C-alpha cells in the first residue's frame, strides 16, 4: 500500500481537496461535496492519506473505492499497485 504521508491538510490546501471532491463525485455523485465537508469538520489535523481513506469508505463498490484511492494518491505522486 502507500507510504504514510505526514502532510496535514491546511485551509489553503484547496487544490488537493478539490481534486478529491471531483474524483469522489465520479463515484458517489453530488453527495461528494457534503461528504468532504463532513469529513474535514471531524478533524482539523488530517493527513492527505487520512482524508483519502476517510472518503473511500463512503464508496460501496470495492473496485470503485480502489479506483478513487489510486486517483487521489496519484495527486500526491504516490502510485498504488
């Protein structure tokens, strides 16, 4: 699996969050925006990996969740096998 990234999400990390939201919307539709906001409200200090994993659990289909993870990790230059 991917290595742990210690990058914490900051208020100015909009590009990464936007990319995750777009990718999540492919899999769960318009609820993606709500899920992103809800997840970020749960923790103000969350790494990119933690955000990706917290969002992936909302994707019921295992293969779709894996696709989401791969896309989001690739935004950080990490490629899952």
